[in-house]
């Protein structure tokens, strides 16, 4: 059977089984960003308004802890940390000044050395942040858009997590009381003991929940004190630092109290490298398994594609920290886009030593005084930590974020950046939202995120109308779902994406420097789909914490690319033309099909990029992304290349040059 006939047959099989799809649509959003509530540069209203220009839904977060700036008025127009007299400080904006600040008294130091009283984040969440979001979402033109409040939780034992509790945020009188209590109870950078300014907040787990934590951490003293409730003083967390046990108790608290209305997605999970006992930085695979085990409705994914995509070291990942994998791979951390070794070990199991980091040694890019236990090595490939979790059958999803703070050395309204992009300007989480939701839009977003029916896109590589299905002759499943089949039954996989015509959000129009290496002339702001891969893994069973494999981040060797497509036939450029009249450009719908016979439980996921396999400094021969620090070997010498990149492919130009989409998986269960 020739290729076209086979594709037609597969398409017909999928079409015949796909009649019962639910009504809804993919909506684009972002859940990790910052304002002057923490360390951002814009007010809540400014960021919400700008984000809703790009996106369908928006969750404003910002770090837990405390802050001196009133993020209702503190904006990029105000210099607000110079002295105690600045308008944008809580002590100067509240009617009664410092007397309106609740909880234990705490201070921050201004640039001139003066000290001003700070507000605990739980109070700003509960009393001041949501109102500006409500104002913006009710503006004309935003009737079909969703905006509410979240939190970038500073996590006990680790770095950060993007969280929200939607309860009350679309109520008749909108409130964020539940989210504020979570922040009060579990932020490791908050030591307020006021029980929420006298609201009586305490932080216990139920006896059954506490027993769950004790059982999980029996024999694991490096993770903290297993009896969580016993560590509390009057029901209050007095000391959160360094204890993974307490972060796991926190997500279980969410599961016990707000099971359908909350989420905790670990943020930029590779950035701080490996977990170190009594430290507060990295995540290992066992920590993600722990969270997902105790709170599967809450801890259902990770943000392995970080924000900060415009930094000189993409994603703010670098060997000096050292980040897991040392750098990103195609803008994504190695837990989601490459293969990780166990912390402190090489891939063959040999312990790393500081001699491995010495000048001339294999890993000399790592500082030679680095603790080897903090180093996680990564290599190109598809046996990722994410796939290791999927191969257990865990419903654990891949997400991206903007992590908006500022545009670095440029102003917020410039198009260049050496730091961040506005939410939705560069990265989008497309989440399937059922049409049935009318009254509680925040609940719809949380349910959509939990469902796994979502995908991520960089640089508008594809549109928001992706279709990804696995079907038998009479039924289909999409991302986050399970297709149940008989052993030996044929499974038909269909992936359809739209490669949009015209320009994306980039203002750069010179030829993509990465593609110039292989003789392709494609404007950087008119990307074209070059390769799509279908990845398959076998599913076995959940690994127990007593099994050494619980600590292994490498997916089984059966995880593989089963099909790649690279023949997308872009008219004109394939014939050597470098310019096509605007009126001739059309969106191109790409349809890809694959069939296999089901013999055991499995999953499939897909990814795609604008750069083909074998491109120097970008892809290996299979299309896997290489470490992003190699882009420094690519010249950006077009006359229009901006001065801030210094003649090499880096910063925001690198981000626009190398873009991807990633789907979440479809599971296949063999009866």
C-alpha cells in the first residue's frame, strides 16, 4: 500500500471513530508571572490587561513571603524601592499606613538603607490583589476571558511551584481566602505566627493524612521529619526550611481541603539542580513521585519549559548553579526534553568528583569547586524523567510559562528583551475547556489543566486547533485520556496541526541564523514546521518508594521515537525562493497518521519544531534538541541582528529562532 493510500485509510478509520467528541475549545493561558506584589516590574492591573491582550485565560501568581510594594499602584512608572518615601509602598498607600498591615511586624530595607514595614503575602492575596484582576476581567472585550489569582509558592525543601486554589474567586463576592490560608501555612519564606492576623488559621493534616505522610517517609530521614503534625506549634508551621516532607504535606492539605479546585505545578524544576538535604533548591524524580502519589488531583504536572526565555542563558538555566542538565534543551529543561542521570553520577553509574570539573576534564564547564552531589547530568534523547513517570502510568502533564518579571535591559514596552516575554507573547499553554462551564470560569481552567488535554507552543509555531487522537474502529481518546483496546487490536493515531501563515509576534524579520547553517532562508518571524516526532513508551505499574527505581530519572529503554514527519512541502521556499507575496500565504493544515497493533499498555505523545534533525548546534540526527549553550557557536551577523546579542545567537533572538510544540500523552490500556 503506498503512502497516500495508507494515510487515507488511517484518516478514514479515525474519522469513523471520532463522532462523540465533547463540545469545547482549546484556550491559551499562562499561570506563572510576577508583578510588584513580589519581584516583578508591573502592577497587577497592568500585567492582567497586557496578558489578556495575548491570552484567553490568565492566572497571576508572584512569590510567597512578604513585600513592601503596593502592587495596585507600584508600576514601571514609579521608582518605588529607593527610599521610605516612595508612593508605591504599602506604608504610604494604605489609609492608616503601617497600622493597616496585619500579622507579625516585618521589615524590608530600601536602596537608601532605610527600613519600611512589609506586608505578609497572605494579606495582600486576601485583601488587595484579586480586586484589580476582577476590574480587568470585567472590562469590555474581556467577557469571554478568564483571570484569577494564584501563587508562586516558595517551597519547603525545594525552589518554587505555581499554585492556585480557585475557590471563591468567581463567587458573587469574589475572594481568595483559601489561597491566602495556604500561603500562610506552607510558604517557607513566611514566619508569621499570627494565624492570619487573628483569623484562627492552623495548618494540620487530618489524622489519616498525617499517617499517609508518615508511611511515605518512613526510613527516609533525609526528606525531613515524617510525623508532619508533630512538627507544628499550636497548629502553625514555625520552621519550613529544607524539609521535603512539609512540601508533600502541603499538597496533601490541598487534596484534603480543596481537591477539585486547586493545583500545584512544580516550577522551572531543573533550574536549581539536584535536591540536597537541608537545602531549599532542586527537585529529583522521587519528589515529583511523592507529590503525585499523595495528591494526584493537585500535583498533576510540572513546568519543565521555563520562562525567562529571553535571557542570555536561556530559561535562566546554567552550569554555574548548576541546573540539572546544566542548560535547557530547545528551551525546555532536561526533565522534559532530554535524558537525566541520577544526581551525582555519570550515566554509567560512576560517581562524579570535582576532578571531573577541572580545566580540561569532561565537564569543565561546571565550576571546579561544585559539590558533585548537586550535579545532574543530561544528554539528548527521549528517555526523559517525564517519560519515566508516564511509563508508570502516572497522569502527569507537561506545562510551560512566561515567568514574566521584566524585559531585562529594555523597557516593558520595547520589543527586545534580555529577560522575559509578556505572558502569551512567546509561550502558550493551550488547554481544552468544556463549553458547559458558565458561572465559575476559574474552576473550568483548573479542571482543564488537571485533565491533561493540553499542549504547549512557543513562538506561534502552530495554532490553537491541534487535534491529537488515538482510535480503534469505534472509539477515540485524546490527550490525558485512556483508549481501552483488546490485545492485538489495531490502534490508529492521528495528529493534525495548523502551521499558520504570516508573521508571529517577533519583530525581527531577518533570516533565522540556525537555519542559515543548512542553507535555508526562512525569516525568523515567519517560522515553518520542519519536523514532528511521535514518541511512544510502554506502561508498567507504579513504582514503590522502597524500590531503587523510584529514584531513577531515566525512562525505560523501550521509550522511543516511533515515527517522524519532515515532508511539509512549504511552497516557494523549497524551490529556492526566499519571499512569498503576503496575499499568497495561507495557513497550512498538516495531517499525520500512524498505526500499530496494541500488545501491551502504552502511551503516545508528540512534539514538533521549526528546525530539522541534524542541524548543527541545534539537533542531533534524530531531531532531539541539543544543549542550548551550543547556540553561542551560531553567528547572528545579519545587518538587522540587534546589538545586544553581540553577533551570536543568544537572548531573545535565540528564543525566536528555536521553537517547539509539545503535546501531553494519550494512554493505551490493553485488556
